[in-house]
C-alpha cells in the first residue's frame, strides 16, 4: 500500500479557503490570517507554488490577499473597539539618469512623513513613518514577503526601528521606491487616488530633499502595498538579467552563426499571475530536430496588477541595444485548470 501524505493544518486551511472562494463564500479576513501564519513559518514559497497552479481569477484574488497579509497587521487593543492597523506602503518614483556612486537617495523621514500626511490626506491619529532612503529595484530583489511582514510586525510592536535593507544596490531601471508605514490606520488599505495638485506637490517636496529624483509627476503612481513594489522591482531585475545572459551568449557565437541566429522570446499565459519567461537562440540552418543552440533558465515574473502585461517588449528593447536584431515571439498557451 502506497503511503499517503496528509497536508499540515495550515495547508488544509488554505485549500479550504480556495475551495470556498470558488463557491463564492470565501472569508477574506480568515484567508489573510492563514497567509500571515504561513509567512511567519517561512513558507512563502509554498504559497507562490499554489499561485502558479491557480487560474487567473483565483490567482489574482490570492495575490491581493497575500500582499495584504504581508503588509498589514492588526494592532493590539481593546476587543470592543474598532480595530486599528499598521500598513506598509510604497510609492514608485522616477530617477534622474547618470546617478552618482555611491548612491545617496537620502530623504528626511520627518519632512517626508508630513508630505505624505498632507498630500495623501492621511486621517488624524495615524502615525506616519518613512524609510530614510529610497530603495532601488536591485535592493528589493533581496527581500521577501516574510521580511516585509517581520519589519512591519516589529514596528507595530513598538520595537526599535531597523532599516529594511542594509545597503543600496545600483538600479537596473530608472526608478526607486519610497517605503512608509501608517501606524494606527482605521483601514488596512491605502489611498486609491491622488489628485494632480497633490501629486505635483508631493513630488516637488521629494525632489527638494533628494535631487536624484526626476521631476516627472505624471510618473508618480498611487501608493500600493510594499509587496507590489517588491514584485515589480524583482520583475525588472530578473528580466534584465535574462536579457544580459542572452546577449552575452549571443555575443560569444561565431560571427557567421550570430548573423543568422534568431532569438525566441517565450512567455507563458493562461495560468494565473505567476509566469515563466525564457529565451532560445535558434539557428535556422540547423535541422528542425536539432532544437535551439542555447536555452536560458526560466525567469518567473508576477503579473497581477503590475505594469508588465508582456515582458517581451522590454527584453526586445534591451537586446536591440546590444545589436541583436532577429526575434520571434512565442506565447505558450496553457490549458485552464
């Protein structure tokens, strides 16, 4: 008789919540609690594996709850009172070109907190705290949802503030991220809209503090959970690394082979928000059964509510800059689960 593996209680809870959602009676608050318990046990990878197996609608639902679970904490208080929350948010900001080294990206935490309070219209009674440096995409690439959750939990517990990242790494794209906390908020969500005049005033106040920020208010997005910023940054870093690796292999080919090599850009769609991307170098003079002359490793990207509808465009632009001009795009369809 073959052995049967019984899932642990948290895994069973997650399965029950997903099935309940499929039947239109899901409990979002309970789902957040289960996801937080999984993060606290350092089981982020288990949740991401589940995301990869869900259909798009279900995956987006779970992704949103996962972001909330990692970036919001209920504060301890009287059980009879309305709950108050600590929320970890982020704002993506455009950077100037040709940044100096070492990176500065320093901001005044108190002045920036007041800017956020005024222009995001944070209700009175909510404490606003700000990371003293802007974080780059390559810096966020080292973070995890568990680290975000631990950081917020420590602040919500009135522990001594520690920076999220020990050091800054040079960005691969011209963006940086302002991380901030709302302590004692009446809701676990963040403002969903910023008026144009507030957007311009907020960016102007940040540019005065940090000249590395580009004065481009149209590029300033509304605040989002820090989890979205983290995944957005990691997408950029991983796709740039994929392009770098593909370009390096292409450059190492003999010139006659390089001149006729076609880069196949593969993306998978139709299976949730956790999507693999990879590249092939293909020589059309080789027999069809030979296959590609080189295949990159898979790079996993997140697409839920992030500005990355199709990563092939960014990869193509990056490889064109290296002198590679022959491309084919391959969308790999997968059956619905």
